[in-house]
C-alpha cells in the first residue's frame, strides 16, 4: 500500500506546486504553453530516447504484454465506437481514446512497480508498447486530422517521422535493437534534458487547473465520464479477465498486469492535447479524475491479488 500512496503523493505535490505557480503568475500568461512546448519538443523526446536506448527489447515478447495490448485496445475501442456514433470529431475522439487506455507507466508506474510489484522492469513492456505502438499511431491521427493530411501521399506517410515524440522513441528502439552503446558525452546531456520532462508536464498540468471549473462538467462531461469509467474500471477488469481466463496467469504475473492496467491516464496526454489544441479540457479532467479514482482501485487490486 505504501508504494501506491507514495507514487500519488509525489505527483500531487508537483501538481500542487504548478497550481501555486499559476495562481501567483510567476511564469506569466504564457508559462503553461512554454512548459508544454518544452516537454513535447525537447524534454520528452530526450527522456524517451535515453529510456528505450538502454532497455532490453526482449521484454516485449511476453503474454503480459499481449494482455496489456488487448485490454488497451478494448478500452480505446469502446470510446472510439461511442465517439463515432456521437460525432465527437476525430481529434477529440483520439484524445478521449488515449485517456481511456493510455496508462501512466512512467512517473507513477515506475514507483508503484518498485514499491508494490518489487521490480521496476515490470513496467517496461507497457512503456515500450505505448511509446512504440500507441503513441506514433495516435499522434499520426492527430497530425492528419489537424491539417497534416494536406500534401502528397509520401509526405502524409512520413508524418510519424516529423513528430518529436515518435522520433525520440523510434531512435531509442533502433539504438537498443542494434546493441549500440551511446557515449557518455552524448547520453549524459540527453539524460539531463530528459529529466525535465515529467516535472514540466506536471507543473503545466497544475497551472492549467487555475480558474478551471470542477472536472466532469461542461460540454465535455459525457466524454470525460466515459473515458474515466473505461480507464479506471473497464481496462483493469478486461486485463484480469484476459490474464486469468485466457492466458492462465496466477499469482505475481496476474497482479502485475492488473496493477499496470489500473494505473490512471498519463499526464503527457495533456501535453499532446495542448500541443494539437484539441480536447484539452477532456484530457485535463480525465487525467485528474482517473488519478483520484485509481487510488482506491489500486489499493483494492493489491489487496485482492497481492
């Protein structure tokens, strides 16, 4: 239980600092936008490169990752289906689908993996799947739906290669797959820059809460409530059903996949929404509510399966 509470406490403190900064106006009217751009274009690509370049890619070939992929597809698929029927738009539906299925495997998943599951590497398959599989696809859709679809076909097909997040992820995977060791004079500055990513995202998220209404209200009420329900309840339930009923996982492996699936929506989703100027309130409210709800959900999962 201590790991779950510690992970949430760290995030809450940094978001609270961001909120205080926003209230006092220390970073000016463009502070949130600057932090968001810093995280999206500079810090996050550096963090993803340094993380993936040093990761053993063999971890992606496992039944646990297959459970994660299927439960992610199930939660996102439900939101997409509802979004199509309700005509929420491509960009908004994409952000909502991400909020319904993209877990906080980094700044929250890692401490919880250490303190609850006993091994930080257990979150690596989820991190790789989201960074290498889900993120490039989602950002490509956002690029194309936001005007990136203009121009010749070859340019549209190369859309993922123009996105800094995707470039950082794919470059890290390439280095790891080739078995290369990045020299310290190159890796150390990238590691230092990448260290700004999580704080910048959390601070920007805290600033965005200033003057905002209560989450789950307004025009995005239904998409928000749907995404939170899918993320907090449906995805971990689907992971448990698949892991136990289809793949026969028991004990620690079962706990691992259900805990990682029960993590809340990742804070960097707000960075994506802000960068593409679509579904910003949907992302902010979904992240906030799913983070709050995931506390009792994770405690319950750990108590039942631990």
